[in-house]
C-alpha cells in the first residue's frame, strides 16, 4: 500500500512520532528535537517510561497526531501494531529494527511489519545508526540506506534524514530490506581479503626466515639463537610484508590499464577478481602502513635489547687496542638506507592520512589523485630502493643463499619491481597518450565497428521477426 502524498512535517507543524522509549527511541527523538521538529513519543507504559522530553502518550494517541512514525522496537513486540492497524491507515512507518542474528527469521522485519499493517507504507531505514551516534550528534557524512515500495514515503523519510545530516542512498523496493537488516551484522566485509593476504604473507615469510636463520644456525653451526624469534625475526617480516602489500595496492591499477589498452575501450567490465581486488585497495594500503609502523617501532627498540648490548660490550673489551677500520662505501650505503627508510615511512603516513574521509573531503579530485597515485608510486619506488640498498653487496655472495634459499628481502622485491617496471611502460608518451584517450571515451576503430555491427544485427533480427 502507498501513503500517497506523504508530507514532510515542518518545524512547528505536524510532529513526528517515535514508537519506543528505549535508548534508540529517546536518542532519535532528542536528535529530531534538536533539528527543530516536534516529537511525540508512543509507549506501552506512558506513565513509567523513563526521562522523556514532554512526556509520552499511548501508541494510539501518539499515532493520531503524526503521519511519519519511527518504529524503535524489536520485532518480538510488533504484535501491538497489528491491533493498531486502523489507526495506522495511510501512515508512513519507518522500521529501524535489525535481525539480532542473521537468518533468525524467514523474512525481513520490514516485510513482516508491512503484512501486519497493510494499510501503511513501510520504509526500511536508519537501522545502521546507533543510539550513541544519535545522542552525540555524530551523523555528519554517515550514510542512511532506505528501501520501500512507496516513492512518496521514501521521499518524505529522505528529507528528514537529510535534515539530520545524513547522506541518503535509495536501495529500491522493500524486498531489499533483508540486505539492509544484515548490514549491522557484517564483520569487516571489505577487510577479509586484505587480512587473508596479510596473514598468508606473514606466515610464509616468518617460517621462511625461521628456517633460514634459526634452524640453519642450529643445524649447521650448533648455535641456539632462538631468542631472535621475538624481535629480530619479526623486524624482518614486518617490512617485507609491508612492501609487498604496498605493491599489491598499486598492481591492480596497472593490470586494469593494460586490460584497457588491450581491449581498446573503457566500456567493458573488468573481471570479477580484479573488481574485488580494486575495491579493497584502501584496506590493503592501510594494512601496509600498519606493518610499516611495527617495523619502525621494532627498529627503535633494537639498541636496548640484551643481546645487542652484550655484543657491543664484548666487542669493546676485545678490541681496546685494535683500530676500527672506516669503510667510506659502507658509510654511504648505511646512510642512504636510513634516509630512504625515513622518507618512505613519512610518505607512508601521508598516504594513510589522506585516505581518511575527513582529510580526503578537504582535497580536490586532482589533489587526491596526485597524492594517492603519483605520490603513492614514488613511495613504492623509495621503499623498493630501501630494500635494494639493504642487500646491495649481498646479492652475489654465496653465503647469502643458505640451503640454496634466497633471503626474504630478495623475495619481497619481486612484486614491487614488476609494478614499477609496468608503471614505467605506462608512462611512455606513446602508451600514456593512448591510455588517456581511452579513459576519455575514445575507442579503437575495430571495437567501435564491432559494436555498430552488433547493433545492426539486433535491429535486423527484430525487423525480420
């Protein structure tokens, strides 16, 4: 059913009604009052419902004075609404409930409510907001998902949401309410793939270095250096995973560019695996930043470790008369290594800060694109150079390959090197010019010709039939 011509209550005019005087109902009503609306509360116990502004009425009395009613009660208590169906005829009911457990009920709460009150227009929405966010006014920039069978009812609710400071997204008919009710129950859906990649890389490199460093020293030399597992080994794994994750953040963009060059058009969808990969690039980059932070913290605490202090004291006692040879090349390499590490970490933090919505909103699209794309590839280049300088004099040494296995830092340089080489190819003038034209809507001749021929075939077949 449709509440035709549902009007939006204005300040000082027809009030809004809130069914439910729990934490969510009180917080929502308070927020509506702050936005200039008149609010009427409906409660099953109006005389003992707690601290409510202007008091509360019974559900029937409250429903008589409003056309928009917010349902802030659990599905288990929807029974009274069926008895009130005559009073709710032509009203707009906004259902804010969620399924307490995914799959608990065979149908969505909003669809169940619509069956109980067929004469009202049910709109599902605002169910992703918490009482705490409403009470503290933390609604700016948040998205409100709406769905319902009545366009007029959704429009009325949308205008109220906009006044509350919410960004409204229409999800279609009421059949989409199941999806909306499952939103609050989702546990980091965009983080699952990045976390799986990070955990897989961490486990692989950790065991690889464990075999090369700790187990190799014990088997070949009889040395027990298992104490290195906690800090030394971890401080090798963190930068390795961080660099690989950063390169995986920019690799899908490079792959997408080559796919567009091959196809000669931008009007064809990317493969599903590439779409999914590109949608989680932000999460991959933030995890890379997290591993970089761990690397920086672990590096700072290395000098205060017992093993390091013991080694320094022993060296000082045994070399009191022997001069320490100064290697100018080694000094240049060490300083360059640290400088590139510091610059790379600084740019890492800058990229992480600009990915925050509050910071990104202050940047123009060109500024945001410059930081995330141009500066991001510069960060990848600096961090890759940081890794190359770390092993600049070890690549050709036979002792580097323990049990014929390459060191971890050598393996982690493969993916970022590939990304940088492919990016250099895309920056060549002839390639960049073609790619820019494709992204501006140009299509290769045979692509456009094939598209036209397919349209002619469709038209011809329709005329023949």
